[in-house]
């Protein structure tokens, strides 16, 4: 039997490097995190990127920031982050000039167009092997020269872990948290594979965006909630509202 010092539990599907801070935030709300990374981040060993002539770096994930920081000691170049979690990672890595967009690639493209000029140099988009949205295309349409540098791969998990399967089957999971369409789709496939789809009727899915929610397909969760803003704080605010509905923390 799974025991917990908290009365509620949340399945955290983020890569392990991003799950720790989220688990701490959940703990402060009286929720135990069950960390089940559905994507395994593998950093590529590349030569340090040539930043000559680059006026800014664009990062669409905290993993992109980590990957860049591993290879280059340059911290003075402007770094434009897709959202605040990515921006916080950049500041933690020592980047000195960090700008944060509103949580999606459209907002990141808009911010770059507001702050930068095409004639002042190219842009470098640090990314993983799978890219959501067409950031480079939007910026090229605005006149910028953009290069995409793939510095990591996000490999999907082959199966749900035995403890997570047991927690779902025994009704020990209150919330399941999804931060990307790909992670949601991986979960949908693995939940069916593990035979736990029916157990989700007592679980509330909380997704960072409508696109992430769509990735869950037709899984019959008890409820499916979408954060009002596409970032970790937006997702946590959605959880706070759910806790208030259920009688507080």
C-alpha cells in the first residue's frame, strides 16, 4: 500500500530536470509529486556554437538553456526565453540579459520582433530534435536570419513504471500534469498499453495548453482542465483553484 504524508498526489510527467522545482511547489500545497518522466533528455556533445554575428539566442525550453550552457561559457549574449520557467533556468545558468515571452512560440516571435532589428545580426534558435511551432518561419517572415541548432533529444519512455501503474489502479492519483502535447500523447499511448485508462475516471488532468490537452486524445479523465496561461505558474494557479473547490489545501 502506498502511503503519503499528504492527502493528495499529482502525477508529474515532466523530464526529471524540470520536475524537481514543480514537486517542491506541489509540496507547499500539500500535494505529493509522483515523478514519472515521460521524456528522457539526451544532450548532444557538439562543438561550442559560433556566436559571432548572432545578436540574440532564442530558447524554447529550459532544456535548450541547459544544453547551450553545457557547451558555451558565453553569458553576455541576449537570451530570449519562451516563458518564465525557461527564463528562470537561464538566469540560474548565469545569463545576464534574459527576456521572457508569454509562454508560446508566437509570443516569443512577437517579443523578438519588438526588441530586435533584422539588420543587427542573425538569431540562433537552440532547440531539441522535435520542435513545436514554426518560430524560425515567423521570424524569417519578419526579415530575420535564423539558424536552428539542435542540442538535445527528448526520447519517449517505453512504458509507465510499475509504481505509477499501481498508484493509478489503486486510485492514489488525484491530478495528472501535462506540459506539452508530446508528453500528453506519450502518456495516452502508455496508459492504454498499461491498461489503466479506466482508472483515470478519478483523476483530474491539468494541461498547460489546449494543444497539450488535445494530446490526451479521448482519455476519460474525471475532469480535464487547461491552464489560463501556458506556463508553470498558470498550471499551479489552476491547481490552486481546484484545491479551493475541494475545500482548501
